[in-house]
C-alpha cells in the first residue's frame, strides 16, 4: 500500500489503511517516544496517545512536507504534553538533579550502537534529556523549546549545553565514541523488540 | 520547527544514531488504538465474549446435569446388580466356581468349568473349535483395546499364533470380550444378554493364555436389555423422584395465600337519617357593615331555623383483612348522599343579600327564599365520595354468629352540594356552593352482628353513626355546619 493510499484510506477511517500506516511508522515513533520516556511502558503509552491524535487529526495534514515529519511532530508534542503533566521543567530542578547525577559505566550495558546511544540519552536527567532530544535530534530551536516547555529560551540553551556535555562524558566513558573524533565502535542499526 | 544548521559532528552523530533506533511495539498498542478510534466495533468483540461466557456457563450446567444423570445411572446399575435372574429363556452356559479338568460346555446341566490354563496346542485347537461351533463363543471388541493375543503351544514346534483380531473370524459375533484390566477380558454373551464369569487373561510376552473364572463373580450376572434397563431406570427414577416428591410435599407444604385466607370483600348500604349541627363561628375580621342579628335566632342545633332531618344514604365496598382472631382492618370506597331540609318561604323574586364572611368586604348573593317557615322546602344536599379506613373488633360470638364493633375515619371529597347558606341577617337562604368545603373528614362508629351464611358469605347488620368532623362550609363563612347520620348498616361479605 502506497503512502497516498494509506493516507486516503486513513482519512476515510479505513481500518486496513490505518493499520498499515501504524505498522509503517510505529517502530520509529516508538523509538522517539523511548528517548523521552522513563520506561518502555511509558513510551508505549505515549505512542498510543500520539497515534490516536494522528488518526483523528490526519485530515488536517496538508501535504506540506513529508508525512513522517508530520507524524513525528505530533508524537513529539504528545510526549512533551505527557511529560509536562507529570513534571515541571525548571532550571532549578534540573540543576539539582544534574548535580546529583553521576555517570557510571555499569549503568549502560554493552549493546549495539543506536540503542547504546539512546540508552545513554535516557540516562540524562529529565530536563536535560528533553531539551537535548528536542534540539539536537528533533531540530527545534531554543525559542520553540522554551514555548513548549514553558521555560526561558536562555534556560533551554543552558540546559542543552549541560546535557550535551554530560552525554558526551557518558558516551566516552562507555567507549561508544571517541572524544576527539566522535567515531563509534559499531556500525549497525539495531531494531529491538 | 526550524532546521538547525549549526550542528556539530556530535549532534549529527546523535541525530543519526537516534534516527536509526527503532522499537517494535506490542500488538496490544494497536488494539488499544483501534478500539479507541472505532468504538462502535467494540460491540462485536463484546458480543463474542458474551457468547463464549454463555457457552461456558451452558457447558458447565450441562456437565452438572450429566453428572447427576451419571449418578442416576449408577443407581440403576446398582439396582441391576441386585437382580439375580436372567430373563432369557435360552440355556446359557453358567460357569460355576467348581473346578473340573474338562472343558466341555455342551453339558448344560453340569456346567463346565474350565481349566486354569491351556498349554497345549490340542487344547487350544479344541478351544478354537468349540469357539467356532458356538458352544463357547468369544469375540473381541476392537474398541476395547488392541492387545495382541498370541496363542502358542508349548512343547510343539507348530506354533499357532494369532491375534485378537483373528478371533472374530472364527467366533460368533454375538459375544464380546469386555476389558476388565489391561490384559484380561471377561466374556459377554451379547445375544443372551448374559455376562459370564469367565475371564481370558493374556500376558503380552507369555506364550499361553489363561482362562479362568473371576473370583469376584459368584454367579453370572444377567445383563438387562437396553429397553429393560431403560424401564428400570425409569422405575428407579420415578420411585426415587416419587418418594422425593412425597417427602417434599410432606415437608414443604405450599405456602398459604394469607391474603386470600384472611381477606374478604364487603358490600354495604346504610340508609339513615341525617341532620346537622349548626353554630356560629368567632372570627377576628368581620365586615363592619354587616350587623349581627342572629342573637335572637338561636342557631346552635335547634330547629328555630325550621330545619328537619332527612333521608340519607351510604353505599360502599370495603376490603377487610383479619389481622388476628378478633381484629380486622378495613378500607374501601363509599358514596354518601347527605340531606336535611328547611321549611322556608319562597320570595317569588330574587333578592340580593349579604353573607357573613370573614373578608373585609361583604359577600353578596342572590336569595329566593326567606328563612321564615313557609310552605316551601329546600334540600341541603351533598354528594360525597369517601375512603373509609378503620377496624372491627369482635366482642363476642363463635361459629357463625358474631358481634362486632367498628370505627372508621373517612376522608371525604364533596363532589357537589346545594350550598344553602344563611344571609348575614338570618332572614334569607342563598345558594352559594362556592362556600362549600371540598375536602372533609367523617368519622363513623358501628356495631353489627355478623352471620356466616356459608363458608364464603357473611351477612352483617347493625346501627351506625357517622359524624362530620369539619364544617360543610369554608372557614371564611361565619357559620359552621357539621352533618351527622344515624342509620342501619346492611352488609354482605365474601371471601376470595
């Protein structure tokens, strides 16, 4: 089923088209959610809520940009909304959290690269992790991040700087990257069930 | 979202790694999403769940019934076990537990006892021949067990081997081997419906078969035909159920309908004479323009106003319920016709008169009659519907004749009435139904003799006094009129 067919069928509330669309994009989107969530269960909750929004709002998709990008934005916003329900993003909190955080090689098991990197990202404190995800991976600007998380733009910048440094330290300690060249030890993509 | 063009290598690496990362979600996520966006389609799955639940319940109930049927069957079989005689007329070889060394079933009068074992080929051959001739028949029931039965000889190189499957070809098909244990069969003569106490025991690795009698059988047990079995089963069931029913009927008598036993319907009529108690009210606010000129009239119940009693009637039906041996409560519906008369003088022309009411302005009405005694008669009537509620108490009497006293309160609705009222000067009568009180309350006391004419019919007769508790007129009218009746109540009651 082509993307156009899926889109048309989903808008018409066709179950087969909806399932096809879900099957195509859910693995990557779950990966997105997993980076934001505390656990796999939380990530699946985010995914479920996100796709419900996608199916109910798909008629608003204007074919401006890739469908995956549109889906991804909805998923990211859903993740942020869920996180915001449970946590306040404040510099003070994150700073306290961050100072108490210590990296430990034993915390990250030896796994394939993509998952390793993601697991290392998940080790970061919530505020750091969220800002890093939004800026470095999802591509939002600090201004946009500030609006989404109800924090100042400057807070977002400082959070990101600290998050990046911490993540770099984790990845280097884990020998996932070389500090000077940012090269990895593994070259395969890992899909995890 | 703006594309971040200022990514360094580290950020690019993070993005590439994260974009490569995938996780396969569990299928239940999709089901949850599906049910959320297709709520209407939840119903088929719920219907299926309901169907499955119903099926499970049904199977469970049926199994329980099957178990109870199995229990009954066991009872039937136990019943069968007590039967000692076969109903078959044919001669059947009955193997007695007395051992002999010969194997000859043709001697019907001296039942043959089989040897304990057959070891020689000749004996096996003889056995086979006899089996073939139908003297002693065996057949196999392949459904019982597919055991190989090797028939071999000892001391003879000519081995005769065969399997249980081979036996039916040589044997009468009327019989069968009923599996008793893993390697032993009992012989059942199906055509004779007779199970012998002969057993064939075959050890798998043994070279011989053993034919012996089952020591648990003292004599042959006749198997009843299916029809007989069914009949006995029915008899057992009917006997069992019958005794159960009888016991149940004895111990669990049906509940008596108390309503029917203690209740009855009564119909009555009470012709009576009715009159009134008339008196003046005292109220605070009076019309300043109305003179009180009644002081010389004398209105408190006497006949100065030329009032006379008149015929009244009460018709009703009541439901009575005996709450104890001597007390019964009752309620019902009745219609009252009340009346008393006044001798008046017709004016010949209407005259406007003022009425004595409690409002600040006088109420004027039209009058055709003077209150002075004359040749005219006015009827001060009302039609009422009442719902009496009360009780009767037995004073004396047994059997068919009893004496009761009773009392009721009767909320009453005045449907219509003449509404004759006196003018403020007492000189005129005016009809003003608007001053009639619509809701009232009567009370009644009675005493009656009850005679039971038949088991279901009782007749009553006795005096009754009924008194109206509130004035016939509204409170704004300055005079109070309370009706009363004295009559004889005649009634007939029937039970349900």
